[in-house]
C-alpha cells in the first residue's frame, strides 16, 4: 500500500476530504464540498481496495480515476441541485425578463424621470423608471410593463389599480349577471 508520512494514501484522502467538507460547512459557497466529496469517496474506496491487498501503483491510478469521476459527478450534482439557492442571482438579466417584475419606487416616478428598486433585479436592482401617466410616489409598489432597453423601464403602480386579470374577471362577472337577468 502507498504510504505518505507513515499514513496510507486512502486514509489521507479520507481525512482531507472530511476537512474540506467541514470547511464548506463553515464557509458555504466556497465549492470545497465538490473536492471534499470526491476525496471522501476515493478514500473509502481506497480503504476497501487496501484490504484486498491491491498493489501500490494500481491503487494510486484507481484512486486518481475515482477522484476525477466522483468530482465530476459531485460538481454536476452541486450545480443542478443548487444547494445554496439563488440560481442566477447576481447575474445580468436581459430586458425581456424584467417584464412583470415588481419593485418599489425610490425616487418619484413621472413620465420623464424617477427610480425604482426591483425585488429580483439582479446584481444592481436599481433602474431608472418612467410611467405612462401621472406620478408614482416613493414607497409605492410598481410593476414593469415595458422593460424598454438599457436601464430605463416603464412602470405602472400596483396601488389600487386594476390589472388585466382584474379587468377580465370584472367583464366575466358582468356577462354572468346579464345572462342571469335574461333567464329570469
């Protein structure tokens, strides 16, 4: 069996893997868990192979391949499972993804000037804003109706106004009432 500083290689891999996993628990998001998992699996696998008296060179090659394979699988799983949440947080968004986004007014919004902070606005959630008519005061909740382009968006107040769904529901109620009066 291969030994380093008087310890078997699989035992060293296992120990380093556990230390990296603990370091990831202390400092989440450092991606140490990927290498930690690969080293833990390789260390455990190496201990099993060591019990079978596998030669030193073969054991080293098998452990190296195990680390690469397990590390690749762990990295794929880490990215796909999104363990820490926030997939895409901090990434720049294209303007079309802002349509329907909600936020709050930080500077009064008029037809020519204003600023909002979007709830899910990416790395920099502050956008210059315009409204179609009237003014929207600071603190009011708004929705992006036209993302435009760049960092200027057109917004509409959510405070008490009807949106498209509310108007459609009201139309449906009026239709039902008119049908009910025709039947009677």
